[in-house]
C-alpha cells in the first residue's frame, strides 16, 4: 500500500525549493538560454512550465563521472498536502469536444498477431482476458472485442519490456467486479530500477451510477436512459511508472473505449487516452525522442493531431492553483467519435503501440546515472505534486471512485513528500 508522507502546509513551496536547490539553480536567461523548441515548429514545453539548470552535486553525471549536457530541473510551487479532495477542472475550453478531421487515406494492414485466432493471441497476455475467450471469438468483429484485445496486448508488451530492464517480475491480480466485468492489475515494486510500476486493464459493464452520469453530462454528453438507467461498457489500459533514480522520468499512459446504450437502443461510443512524461530533471534529447515518437504515430493519421492533442495535454495537466504543468506533456484526447469507429480505433492503436519505444530507450539511457540525496529529496517533492494532481483532477480516478468495486489508486507511488 502506498505510503504518502504529508508536508505541513506551513512548509511553503518557496522554503522547500530553496532548501532543496539553493542558490545553485540558475534560471533560463531569456534569449541567452537554450531554445525550448525541439520539434520543428513545435514547442513541447508549456509556457507555464518553469525550468532551472542543475549544476550542483552529481546532477547530469553518469556513474562513470562523465558530465552530460545541462540537465534541467522543475521549479515552482512544490509543497503539497496529498489529501484526497474532490475537484474537477471546470474550464470548458480545457475539455472541448475533439472532432477528428478528415484522415489521410490509408489501408490498415493486419499484423501477424491480428491475423491469428483469439485463443492463440491470448497465450501471450499477462492473464486470460476479462471476457471469456469463447465470447471474444464469437464477437471478434465487434469493437469491444478489438479494443479488449488491444489493451491486453499493450499491457503484456509493456510489462515484459519493464521486466527485462528491471529484472523483476510483475505480480498479476485478476479481479472481478460484482456489478459486471473486472480487470487485470499488474504491479512490480521495490525492483532494481522501478520503485513502483503498475499496468492495469479493466473491462467493466453494467449501469452508470448517478455520480458517473453527472460527470459525463458535465462534459457535454447528452444521455437519455430508459427508466433512469444507462447501460454501459467501458474498457481501457492504464499505467504509471515511478522509477527509483530521479534521472529516469515518470511516465503515464491511458487508452480507453466507452459505449452507452440509450433508451431507444442506439449506442453512443467514443475513445480517449494519451501518454505524458513527468521528468524530475529534463534531458533535451529524451524530450525530443518522447515527443517525436508520439508525433510520428499521430502523423500517420492526420498532420494536425499531434499539435492539437499536445495542446490538449498541456491544458489537461495544468495545475491551476499552482500555476504550473505536471510535466513536459505528450498527447491527450477524449470523446473521439469521428470520422468513423474503425478509423478512430486505428489511431488509438497507433498511439498505444508507442508506449515502449517512447519510454524504454530513456530508461536504459539513465540506468547507471548517479544521484545525490538532495536530488532524491527533490524527486520526492515532485512526486507529492504528482499525487496531488491525480487525487484532485484526474478524470480516470474520479470516474473510478464513482464506480463500485473499481481499482483506481494504482497510480500512487510508494513514497512521496
């Protein structure tokens, strides 16, 4: 169970940052500092993300003692109380409906895995799927089956890649929800590389609770249930990785599909998701690799997707009461339901398949980076801010808390300050 060390409110962000970094932090000096533009014509850093050069201790040094190019550290308000409070971003501009533009014509080629039968593909998963294999085989052409297979494959691919670099093993817990459905939680903690790594799949169905329905209506959904009931089906894969080394960033991704049956029998459906990176110390090359991998996936479907969903990600992970973003962003989208179901699914599939290539090279690069206790303390403070965002603003956690028997707190690190 995650143990969160709470700071006293009296320990202000300014005091904590000063104690942690002192006068050795040097701000980016206007035009004299390095450019924040890493993709041609794109600024991957939000204007609300404050940065500092780190030049003290072993920041930017490998275990062999070789100095790297200037490493960057997050600054800004960091003293937090990690208390579970109910909050929601009310700015409609942050969550306006995403409309998919005309896509680039392309023929989707099936991979060898997709061409294989359902049972054969399931052998490579971390667990048997939530839905019975015989049911999946009968409904193999339905979107719910396609999405469940995708999220199971994404979970397995990512878990196996993390196990390979860490040397540890994921504990797999298959759980059921009495109201309908269940999930597979994979957690690896106290490993050589990762303090806590969680990769969760959930496939749930039943009737929306009134609280969950309210949340959806607040986002502009027009929902008409029969006798006040709204049958739904929701599924997704989500992951948060908290490394031990402060020079290896935290990564988060989530890809999901939702269906609601209305009173006339018609169905509303949509996809959502995204991937974002939260480094404690920023490496320019890491940032480029991460964002460029996502951009290449988006560009396969439309040249505007990366720019649009990158901006949406910056807005979504903006912490209003602190005036800062959570990390260096990535992509985020929700309510995607056009131009058609198959094309949106193919886009989501392209995004889901970036989770290993956009993150594992960064992990391997910093495996042997040395760090000081001061740098570890700074990581703990940034984790506290991470926890604060998840408990106050994160959509997935808020929806999960409104759904009985769902497991939603996997994203919490073992320790934070």
